[in-house]
């Protein structure tokens, strides 16, 4: 079959309208004319396979990675980086319109990244001593010791890693601050084995000092850590007697600047490894007025607050949490999923919040994923 690619959808596939079908085809670019085959219908969606590009886009490139299309890590390497950014803006705008009934007034600002060598942390699968990533939509391992997303220090570590024992099937966690590497192996049975002398690494963004280990949550892009802090800090008062909270706080990446600007701060986190690092980071930064709450932020009771920072996993928030947040004056929401962000935004709109800031942070070049920065403010005089 022959068709024209209309746009790129969340997931990185191109959309083609064929008679009464909408077909999703990977490996294509908007505007291209392609020959494709309709393969199957999965969860109500027709999936296609690219056979030939008949009229290629000027934005089409030869993928630089030899594992591309085999390894499941990247899905946009066939596009120029400028085209990748344009696609991400289109994906977010489409989800905002479709799910949140919100049309952006103009282009959505995008904070770009160096397109390669950006990863702060990588998790690889280990099966029968082979290390790599699962092939897309499968559990078949693609052995990889080189990856263009790893920074040089992390890739050097991977190349020099000796064969792992066959009994050690599990997940290899590799963390790098760009200079040093901390690695550990977590087996399927739960056994932990250190692979580097350092169990954790420093990440310094003066005046804030953080210590992370491979087991902790960290934003994926080394180059975007400082800009993300700056986006947050620009929204904070110089000195506030009020209260703020950091939901899904991890090891305190956003908690530390909140503590510098607010007299009372709550930090909510349920993962024990992150909690231990959070306490250590607060202590090393001489911060004593943060109240740590070990609980699931989705189920937390909300004390009176002036500002909340939200940085949830891909599943986003819950209607119950959004309802409990409805009295907070200002909400800063970092999201890594445009569909759940749009879903949550619709609920915030129903609670009389206005969207004051919206920006894409490209934390994941070469993939269709991205981070969203947003600021929501309660309409003056509005109730819940």
C-alpha cells in the first residue's frame, strides 16, 4: 500500500489515513510518501510496517547507531534533531487539544539538548552474561556495549566491564556525572553487587550539593539538570514565610531550592533508597527545617500550602490527589508523559487553575519522550 505520513504520534509512529483505517507506521517522517504493509490490529489500533520510502523528507538521516531499529532504546534517529523537536511540540499540542481541550496560543517553547552522550543513568538487562537492551515490544535481548546516548565515562565503563556470572541475570544500573561512574548489579533474586569502587557520585549545582547512587531516581539528561533547577527557582519567592511541598521528591533535587526559599517545606517520597539519600542530602546542605513524609504522594493528606512541586512517574497524578491540591495557590508540575499531563491538566482546569507557563524540556533526544515544565495558578477568588 502507498500513503502519505500526516504527522508523528506519541510513541514515534507516523499516522497514515487509509480508507477507513488509521495506520501507525514506525520509522517515518511527516510529509513522506511511503509504501507500507498493514500487519495487525492491536488494542484497536492498526499497525503497519515500512517497506520503502518513495518520497523522503529532507529531514531524513542515516541513523548513526548500528543498533538502531534492533535495540528498543531509540526510535527517532532517522530524523534530524530539529525535526525531532518539531515532532515533540506537535505531539504535546495534539494531546493538549484532544485530551485537555486546550489549544496553545502559539509555539510551545522547547529547551534543546545536545543530541547524544547525554544520559545520567542507564539501566541495562543482563541475561546469560550478555548485557544490553530489550528489542522494542519484546523481551529479546540485543547485546550492547556501546551506546551513543551514554556519556564517554559510562561507555568506557561498559566496554571495560568483564563478563558477568551467568547466574547474575538481572538489571545493570550505571550512573555517571560525566566524569566518574558508579555501577551496580541487581539480580532477579534481589542480590546487589557493586561493580565500581564508588557507591555514589556527587552532582554539584552551587549552592546545592547532591549525592546520587545508581539505585536512585535522577533526571535522565545531564545537560538539563541545571536548566531544570533554574526553571524552578525562577518561580520561587525570594523569601517566603509560607509553606511548600515537593511531591515524589526522590533524593531532593527540587527540595533543596524549596528549602532555601520557604520557611516550611514538606518532602514526600515512598522509596526507601531515595529517602535515605534525601536525608543525607539535606544534612550535607545544612538544611534542618524540611519535614520528610514517607508515604505515597498519590494518597497523601495535604496540609495548608502556598506552593507544590509535582514530579510524578509516567502514570501522572490521580483525581483524588488533584482534588486535595485544589486549595494550593501555585503548582509547578514537571511531567514526563504528554498524555497523562493533558489528562491531569483537564482536571486542574475544572478546579479553576490557569496555565501560566508551559515548556518542553528535551531530556530524551533520539526518542519520542520529553519532559514538560508547567506552572498552574489558582484563579483569583476561585474556590475548589
